[in-house]
C-alpha cells in the first residue's frame, strides 16, 4: 500500500481541513458520543481500522520513504487505542468469525484493528502499545519480504525517486519523462504521481519498470534500508504468542487482479502455507495488496475462498455490514497521520462522513 498515493487521491487533507474542523466542533459541543450511540442503534456494522506504520514520530527527520504510510506516531496510536477501549467493542478476526458462524448479532460498535505489509515498526512500536492497551490486531504480511528482509517494491520506488542523483525520471512504458526537482517535497509529489501511473500496468510490467530504474540508477533494493525493514518470522511468532493474529498480504505484494490466474492463485496459496508453517496458526484472512477495486475482483475473491481463507479485506473506505456476499471484500477505515484524536473518534462514530473516500487505485 502506498500512502503517497492515498494522499494524492484524497488531497492529503491537513489537520485544518473540513473533516477535522467539523470533528473538533462536534467534540466541543459534546455531540460525538450522541452521534455514535444513534448510529449504533440504527446500524449494526463493523469498523475495521487499517494501519501501515507506527513510528515514534509522524515526521521523522531524514525520512526518504513514503511519509504517508506512517499511520500515526506512537503517542497518537496510544491515544487511538484508548478511544477504542473506551467507546468500542474490540474483537479479533477469529472472534468475529465465531459470531458469524453461529449467526449471533455482533456487539454494538464492533471494531477490529489491522496492519498491512509487515514493517518491523509493527513489532517494535505498535505491538508493545497493543499489549499495553490489552488489545489485539491482525497483521497482514507479504511473505516473500518476511523471508528476504528486502523492502517492498513501491516503497523502494519512492525511495529511489527521493534520493537518486538523476535529474529526470524516464519511463517510456508510461510515456513519462519528468524533471526531478532538487527539494524533497517536490520529489515526494513526483513519487506519488509515479505510483498512480505505474498501477495501470500488469504486475509483471510494474516490477520490470522498478527493476530497470534500480539498474539505471544503481540503487538495488536488496541492499535494504533501516527505515523500511520487514518483520522477521521470529518476531511474528512472538506476536502471535502474545495475542496478535497473522494474515496474508500475498507473497510479493503484487496486485492480484493484474496477475495471470495461475500466479494469482499461487500468491494466495503459498502465502497462506508460509504463514501457517512459520507461525503455527491458521491464516484465516487476507488483505488484498493495494486493495482498490482494480486490485481484486470476483476471480480473486473466489480463489481466496478456494484457498481456505474465511475473510478478505479490501482498502475501500467505510464501515461494513457483514453478510455472506461481503465477507471477501470487507471495507476498512484508513488511519492517516493527519488524524488527531477528535478526527479519529469522529471516524469511528460516523465513518461515511469522516473517513477518506475510496478511489480506484488505493496505493
């Protein structure tokens, strides 16, 4: 998932934007609890929070990866977990399945917490805070990156654009020949545009383009970087033993709907086998890499069911009314670093108004 892409699509709404201002006004008026209770009485749906990275700072100095993948600072995440504990009924995915399988009504304001990709800060920063709060989360990991320790392809693309000494980005595959400005903000804007454009290509063509830039700019991903490291299997085993759940985000973080069927099914099956072999627990859920409506389709959802998954998460924004037809395209609420506590609470109370809008390519 790429937050630069999300920011580009949603305008990167700042803390002074319309939604956060409204959230603060409702908080000052004491209206948010009333709104939450009213909506819970009218709709019994599920809020699935979607995170990527939690770092000590939401604005780390010298950070040359995608800052919009930082969902929250450690301080903000701790505050968000306190809101979940106070206002919501937090469930694990296996508990959610138990409710569904038995045909029981879900608790009001059910919330689940998820992380995509598998960054090592999930273990270093987020996991201790979850334990401190007495909450569980589902960590969707791309198993080839857990195996190799190499950064994710989209992350490395952003890193290359932000740090290359070249002054142009040439991608004839996309009819691109763009000047690269000297400043970091300008480079990040170019990286966001590039991420949007590259996702129209097939999965193989995307990787071929990123590989070519690595060669052209002499920036091989396999050297790795301390700011973009996946977790290890040992860390994931520790987290599973500590009450967390581990799910699939594919093998190589590739857009499943853009793969040939045999490769798509291999991504689903092999990632599930790897997780179950390494952590010793069933992988009951998958989060489709990228997660927009062009990243998964009916064939992907059918294959996920055939592969033994019980639930599938998209990156379409919103709360989910669960039914047989929605189990494999669950919507989620993206948590972004611009969210203060009032905005976060408002997104839980009234997701349709306060969470980011879905677009085609969600990063």
